[in-house]
């Protein structure tokens, strides 16, 4: 079910394929998803680096 199905007065089956509002919504959603992916990628790399540093300082480290 499309989220606009209940709110759009001109809704018909398949109309989302040519609807400019739907295209704009999808574009915004794609951009938000890209920003979230970039944020998670950056913070995952930072966390991995911190974890590596903590392991390096650990007294249980095998030499």
C-alpha cells in the first residue's frame, strides 16, 4: 500500500509512476538514506579505529 493512497484525492492504480509528488518524495527519501549510510560508514570506521587502539593498549595483548 502506498502512503499517499489514503490522502490523495486523485489516486488511481499505478498513478504513482507518473506523479511528481511521489517522485519528489522518493528523491528526498533516497537522499536521506544516503546521508544515513554515510553517517554510519564514518562512525563505523571511527569505532573500529578506537577498538583497535584499545586492544593495542590492553595488558592482555599477546606479544
